[in-house]
C-alpha cells in the first residue's frame, strides 16, 4: 500500500484539543469537520491543511482525548497519509479504524511544508528529503482495515 | 498469569496472550458519553446495524454537556434516550447523574478483572477498581456495539512502585503531576501502568482513581492498581465479593520497566499553562492573578476532594474578583457534600455549585474562560482553548491548591493556610 503527496508540517505534542477543539464535536460529516481541523493551533490552519494530502508531525501526535474527529476532520480536508515521529495510541487507532494511513518514523528529519513524502505501509518504508527510512510495517490485519476504508466499512463488506 | 494487562486480556481473548500480541477481545463493558453518542449512532446507521450484539453490556452517560447548553445538544440527548430504549441498552445515566468513570466505580458497573471500553480517554480511571479500562474512538465503539469484539495490542507494563506516605496538604494529584514532570507525556504510550507498593496500599479508592485517571496524560493505554483490601472493601459495600476472576500480582510477571517514587519527598505541584508536563513545585511558579478556580472533573471531583477544599474554604471568602466553580463528579458526591454541610461552606465562601458532570473542564459549558483569563483547575488538561478562549491560561493542581489559591487570588501552597490538612486517603 503506497501513498504519496505534499505535506503540511506541524510540531511536537499537537494533542487532540489542538487538532479538533471539543466544542465542534457532534458534526458527523468529515467535510464539515474539516472547517475546524487544527483550529486549536489558530484559525488559519484549516486553509493550510486543505492544500496537502500528507500531514507531518513530530512526537506524540494526537495525545489526550479519544475524539476521532481529530482524525476524520483531516480526512475531510483531503489528508490521506499522516507521518509522525510518534503517535498517541488513541490517535493511531482512530487513524487505522477510520481508514487513514498512519506511519510512525522516529528518525523523521525536519521538513518544511510542501515537502513530498511517499510511504509503503505494507513493506515498511518512507521516502522524504532525498532519503529512505525504514518504518514499522503494518500487520496484515490492520492493512486489511485500511484497504476497506475503515473498520465499519470492513464490517459492511463482510455482511 | 503475567501482568494485570496480560491476565485480563487473556481472559478477554479466551486464550493466554502476552505483551506485544495483536488480539481480538470480547468487551465486558462498552460505554459512550453524550459528546460522542451522536457519532456512534450515525456510524451504526451508516453501517446498517439494526441490532446490537450485547446491549446488556452497554451504557450511555450524559456528562459532557448536561443539562444541554444548545438546541443541538438537547436534540442529541433526546435521540440517545430513544436509541437506548429501542435497543434495550442496559444503562442510561441522564442529566445530573454525573461523570461516567465516577459512576462506573461508584456503582460497581465495572469489576476487577474486566475489560471495559468507553469513548473517552479518561477510561483509564477504572483501573483503580482493578479493571482494564481504556478509551476508544467513535468508529471502533460502534464496531464494539455491533459485534461485541475489537482488536487490541497487548501492552507491555510499567511498574510504578510508590513508597511511604504523602505529607499533609498533598494528595494523589501531586503524585500524578510529579510523574508527568519526571516522565513526560510519552513514557507510557502503548503501555499499561501498574501501581504497586506500600504507598498505593495507603491510598483510598478516590486517590487511586486520580492516579489511574491521569495515567492517560503519561500516554498510558490503561493503568491499574492490583486488587487489595481497599478494593475488597469498596466492592463489599456493593455486595460484590472477590472471586477467581480478580487479577493478582504475579511475582514472575515481566515488566518493561520499574520506577520508584518516594511519596514522602513530594511537594505540591502545578502544571501549566498550555502543557500537562510543564510541571513545577508551586513555590517555584510566578503566576499572575487568577480569575477562575475550578473544582471538579473525573480527576478530582469526588467527595474526598470536596472535603479537602471545604476545610480550606471554611470561614473564608474567595479573593475579590475571583469566581470559583464547584462541580461534583456525581449525584452521589453532590448528595454526600450536602449531607456533610460542604455545600453551605462553598456557598458561604462565594462559590458557584453546578450540576454534576464534566462541567467546565471540556470547555463546553458551566464556566468558560474569556480572553486573557487565568484559571486554576483540579482537572487534567490545559491545552490552549481547552476551557474557552485560546488566549486563556490554565494551571492544574490538587483540590487543596485550587482552594487555597481561590482564597488568596494567586497560586498558593495549601500548607501555608491553616488548618493543615490531613493526608487524603
């Protein structure tokens, strides 16, 4: 499973309160959620995210709240791949279970917004800044969830 | 046997499992608060699910915005009530009943050895009762409601050995903040924490809930106190006796790492603003004037917390220009505080007492912060915008520190205000 695109870059410790403030919860449509994506960092962020398919973050992306809008608002904004030095477990689970590819790369170099990244989640590599980094390959069971577009889509397909 | 996480997840997976394995488990309990119920119902409908797998294991809690603060919230509450009735969902705790995690332990909705999910990150709180409690997102919660199952990775475990006793004026919150200062927000990511030692043996259920609650701020998937005499006494009152399903400490269990903390050496700590791991001893913080003090939350809204604050506020008034909001964690806490005369103390001091629930912590109602305001909170999170304006500053501290600071109007070491407190147990 190979994904590629240009990145919007955020820093370390961007938690779910910053990714998606709680007062915007309860909106089911990811496209509508996208208008609030990253607004904990400032009102300009939904516009910044919307022009890129990849989100790049530092350490511990998505700590704190369990709210999955932190993930699905990014999908609504057009993000198809999230790369971070590390993830909180809830953010990572919400990515996989909503069908958003997530790659953890501790050796991720400093990148600027606009950089191009390519990742293969099955083989376990990430290309960026002219170098290839080994990353943990996703287990088959989680790749299957991603291929279906999420846990509930997989459940529908099995019915 | 193995770690508590391995024992509990082995039973939930119906086979012996070890840390690192990816397993499918049966959920003993799966709950949803009101801020996520609309999304869960939406997902179930889209997935074409008309009957839930095990409604007797499920529950809905109206805690994040109850009573409803908008028409949209009221409409969600109404839809949730209809859904719970149609599906025969075992529990619906309605407006004013309190915070899910508090109710779960208070009423024995979870027991030692169980695997409990809730669409809320602070589900780690349930580990105080010897239960593996962890948060889920809305999509995976809908999956559990549809199938009764979910995938999990069995976590490795950090053993935190607490030794000695807290000095008067300190409580479990100071332990949590000290751990955040020492370990940061990533030390326990993907991991479980077990709290061992004579230090935890000397803590009551309320303090244990605080410890396990803020473990998620360390990144933990779950945090547990191995069931002991305190656990047995808590469940005995509920008519529940220890049986072979309760997990036990296994001397041969393999821990990824073991840490020790001497409780007797701790000082009152404060976190903030803007990051939970920006922690300092209170006497080293230069803080501006405080506009709002907030006592409540799943971290520190229990009767034990209210008692500590009331002892400080008794016979005193809030600092001029400062408002203090008291939000009991549950209806039972509210009732106990009334019967013990604490509500009169709070109201005489000038506090506002609100409906039981999450209150101001999630920034949804009952006490938002305006631009440039400063809050001291007994809660667990302080990101910019968490409780209102992105330009407000939130400091986190113990109930004693919150109350002492509310009296002086500045961050205040509670030990400087007589009467000196007994250690909260």
